[in-house]
C-alpha cells in the first residue's frame, strides 16, 4: 500500500495542472467566479478540488464538484479518495440519484448536476458549500444550465456586502465561490454570463494524432468497428484501443462479437481484454478500465461518450470512432405535451475532435473514423444545449417549488416558449399545478420524490389507493437504468416461455410486480450467485433487479420522511395498482379502434402494442403505456389495460386545458 500510495502521488505530481497550481489558487482566491479550461486528462476534476481544500480557500464549507453523469461522479470520487489515502464516503464522498457515500467528515463531494439542483429544494442558498465547481460545463445539460442560473443569483445574495443588506446577514459570513471547468475552448459565453469572469487556461499534454476516414460510409458501424479493431490488433504495435459507440446495447453486442472472433485467432497471437464503459456499468467493473492490461495483451475499451472528456483512460494509442452518440430529444405530441427519448445520432465536430484527442495523451496516436471526411465536414460544430431540446416538466416542477418562473429566469440560453407551454400542460394534467399555474400541495409532494413527474404522480396516488408497496416496486424497475427482460434472439422461444410464468392478465405493470415478488423470494433464500443463476434461467436482467432494489429502498426512505406509509399494500388485487398508474400515465393512454389498433387519447398517432407485451395479442378497450418505440410502426411498450370503470375518468383529460 505504501508503494502504491507513493506511485499515486508521483502520478499526481506529473499532471499538467501541477505546474500552474499556485497561480490557479491565486486566481480562485481573488475572484468570485473563475473559468478553467484545460485539455482532458490535465487533472482538473481530480486535482482542483484537492488544491482548494488544502489551500484553505473553502474554509469550513464543503466543496461540491458537479458531473453530468452518475458514473463519472462515483468513479472520480473513488479515485480522489484514494489519492487522499482514505476510502470514499469519508473526506471525499459522492451523491448521485439513488446512491450516496458521504458523512460528517466529507469536505469534497462529487455530485451529479441533478442532485445539486435537488439540494436547492431543501437549502435554497446551498449554504453548506463554500465552493461549487461546475465541471463539464460545455455539455450544457439541462441541470447544469439550471445550476448556472441559480448559482449566479445565490452568489449575489451570499456575497453581497453586509451593509447593503441592512442588518448584516449570512451573506458576508458565508460567501460562495464558483469555478466552472470545461475541456473545450468555447469559454467566452460562460465568461459573459458571469459578468466577464476571468478565464484561465491550463496547457495540456497532447501528442500528434493521425486521423483516418473511411472511403465510403459504414451503415453497420458495430461490424465496421470490429473489423477495424482486429486490423489494429493484428497489424499494429502495442497500445490500447478505445472504441466510441452510442450506447449500452451496441457495446454489449460488440463485446460479444469481439470475444467470439478472438477465439478463432491463432493460438500464438497476443491476448485481448475487453472493458465496457457506460452509464449503467456497476461500480465494481469500473476499476478494470484503469488497471493496465497484462503482458502481451491489448486492452480494448468500449465506451459511450463518457470517455470523451469526463473520464480519462490511460494507455490509449488507438481510437475507433463510430461517429454516433445517443442524445436525449424531446418528441412533441400534437396535444401540446411531449416527452424525451434517447435517439442514436451523429456526433458533432467538437466531439469528433475530443474523441481523436484521446489517442494522443501519452504518445503519438491514431484515430480511425468510421465515416467519410465529407461526413465529418458536414457535422455541426457543437451540440445544442439540452434546455433547447429536452422536456422541461421535471425542472419546471422543481423551479416552481423554489418559487421561480422558467419564463423569467436569467438563462445562458432561453428555453423555447412551446417547450415551456408543454411542460406547464403536463404538470397541469398531473395535478401538480392549478389552472393559474400555481404549485399545488400535490405538486409539492411529487417534487420530493426523485422520479420523473408521471411516476411521482403514481406514487402519490398510491397513498390514496392503498398500494404504495406495489407501486414503489413497479416504479423502481421503471426507473432502473437497464431493461428488466433480455430480448434473446438466439433463444426466443425459451425466453418467451420463461416470461409466460410471470404474465398477468392486466398487462406488463402487474407482470413486473410478479417478477419483483419472485425475485424477492429468491433474494431471501439464495446468495448472490444463486440470484444471478436464477435470473439467467428466467431471461431476466439481474442488474436491473438489483438496481431496482436499491431504488426501492431509497424511495421507501423518502416516503418515511414524507410521513407516508410505504407498507400499505393491496395484496393480490390489481385494481388499486392500475388506478394509481392511470393517474400518472394519463398522457400515455390510447383507445381501441374498430380496426383493432389503438389511437392516442392526446395525440393523433395510431399505435400498436409492442410484441414483447403480455397484451400484444389481446384487445382491450383502453391501454396505458410506458413509452413509444418508433420503427416501421409506432409501438407502445410497457402496456397495461385500463380497467373499465376508469375509462370515463381517463377520457375526461382529453379536453382539459390550462387556463
Ligand atoms: P481532467 O478533469 O482535466 O480531464 P482528471 O482530473 O479527470 O483530468 O484526470 C487526471 C488523471 O487522473 C488522468 O491521468 C486519469 O487517467 C487519472 N484518473 C482519473 N480517475 C482515475 C481512476 N479511477 N483510476 C486511475 N486513474 C484515474
Ligand atoms: Mg474532468
């Protein structure tokens, strides 16, 4: 451990940011807002919070470091705790949705931007923090933008001179420093937003990277990535490979193909270790990414855009860039409301450059773009901020709780008027605001739950219906980051057979509940490997189920704090469960047409029930669903039948409009 610590400290000293440490601290000490720009891997995220802590600038307060992604927050906190020779949750902690490691000793806390926005609800001045570091600011997530706006006004209050406020105040005693960090050079906008704040640049270490494009476009990018990887593996000198893919499914499919293909290589070829890296990856598997590959073995990391700037992986010499990413996009419904969905789409020039840069951190590198040079030239320069393209209902609800109005806030980029109107309508239909747009008691209760508004609505409704136990179980599975059922193409029949056991005649939500109940029995009787084995046999995703258990525990805790009895149960009666779900999913309802298809209650679309649903070959008068899948048809996935006596209640919503 002693030698390991020494080598970690040696690594720290060699980071590019080390040489600028004193100058940087002087700037932070002298300015309320500092903007720090530096190449990925220069040491911003891991070092700056430690510098601030050690310099005493943070005083008695805590330092918050925000990250757009959960896995970045947890893995960076773990790393920094190690650098401080402690374990995570002590001096260095983290707090992300449904997971927290911190204590009274915590001074540096890595948090998701969403968590810090949530903390505002309980502490509108963020008074526990003396320094807030907004990291990865260039990603411009919706929550980051909300924070940038709120931090600006919080700082005005907390840093105001005591006499300007009359009788002294917390202000003078508890000033706030803001540090904004980013890997891209587009800093001017941040500086302008914060009254021309000082911008500081850290020089990074970047070696030349040779970039290759394909001659023709590659529609099957997973296959193209595999071929390119094996060309590198057989023809090129040692060095690890980083492959950028859009999402978890592509990563898992490429992981499989690489392993299959590798088995066929000649016995004397060097080995391959494949390491996936995506948002839902369990913490235990993250460490593998940072440890060097064994002798004569090439490491191949399959990552989403998380490896673009948030997490620096050492040892990369080759980058393969599919040119794709997943992006949250708002899909408008004609009814004037809408929802977010994740779409695979082309990256931006700025992302393509970041991705290539990952090959040149330690020595010269190579980047293989699986798209043509013309395609690259046609890419947009940078992404549109989320606030301009995502659903605003959940943020709007939080702002309402803070007594703020989306329309009147000072944002770096203002949201569209239509997006605001749609969010207002959603909240109105859910009963979170009244027709004067005022927050209701119901809305306040919903905001306390760390869930999307429609799911929060179902949980609140479950109190009345007496089925909180059941609704929390269902909502936890729906909020997990991976899917419950594996779609096995190889063993389709066996998978369908296994699934039939859990089927409930009312549809997929009660089916989920049946799965959760069976799983709970297994958890009580089996150890971890027994559970895994059971899940595998049932074609269930054990990762989803164990994550859902953590979420469930958190939601139960929140209920206790709200004074809600989470134990209230309806036993085997599905009616109360469906009644609660209907309250949350009114906007996701559809009615049977004479021709056997379903027409949306609040929208023009004709939808079909997804083949994976237990209702897929049934006809029921009305359905509610979790999401729509757009292929050649529009499919409703996660479907339940609306009980007959609730149909009238649902239909009423069609004509409800905000005043
Ligand atoms: P920046 O924020 O400027 O991109 P970081 O502070 O994230 O840079 O990274 C600094 C260094 O710390 C990098 O060399 C990176 O490889 C290393 N590092 C970060 N997290 C870990 C980890 N979990 N294990 C080992 N090394 C890590
Ligand atoms: Mg960083």
